């Protein structure tokens, strides 16, 4: 895990690492492994959707992928002390709505590389809320052609 992360950090200016593991014990183990590196490199450590675990697991925030209700709950519970970002799929309407609801960044997903680039290039010049592009291990090249404010690394379960 760490060697793969080190390679990505060396190649790209990574601002956040998103952990997608569903089991709390699995998340805790990955967090323990990654936290020293994240602190050293000033990289935010985020977990997917499980905002109720943010404080307990001592991560920097949550990345909401499900719906606006979950985003509203996360913003209410975590306030401004933690990062609350949102994934909008390929929906402009959902991206704008999530931005209005308090998301601190927007990520686009679920489409082809070209579709995601188009969404990022549409978003960035219109809105102050940053657009973050998450690498999954096989999509680094397309991010370099998109209008992305920050890069993140998505680590699956």
C-alpha cells in the first residue's frame, strides 16, 4: 500500500487520499498506515460517506458519494472543522446543488475520461468551489488534460 502511494505522490501533486473501505476495522488499519505519510506531506486523509466515523478515526474529512441528504447531515455534524467534499457523477445540476449545500470541493465520476474532462472544464471557470480529480490507478493521464484544482488518490477496499 505505502509503496504504491509513494509512487503516486512522487509523480503527482496529491492533495488528498480517499479511502473507500466499508469495514471500520479495515479503514482504521489503512489510516494507521497512511496517517504519518499524509501528515508529513500535508495530504488530507478522507473516508467515503461514513461521516459518523471521521472524528473517531481522526481523519481530515469525508467524501460524500451517495446523495444530498447525506451531504447535509455530514455538513451539519462536522461543521467547518473537517473537510466535506461531494461527488456529483456527471450531473451539472447535482454539482451545483451540492456546492450550494456546503461541499468544500466537487468531484466528477462515472463517465468516460472525455466526459469527466468536459465536466471539470465546465465547472472550473464558473465556480469558486474547487474541482478535485481522483486517480484510481489507471486514469492519471486524462486528469492532466482537465481543468482540475486539486488531485486526489482513490484507494479501494
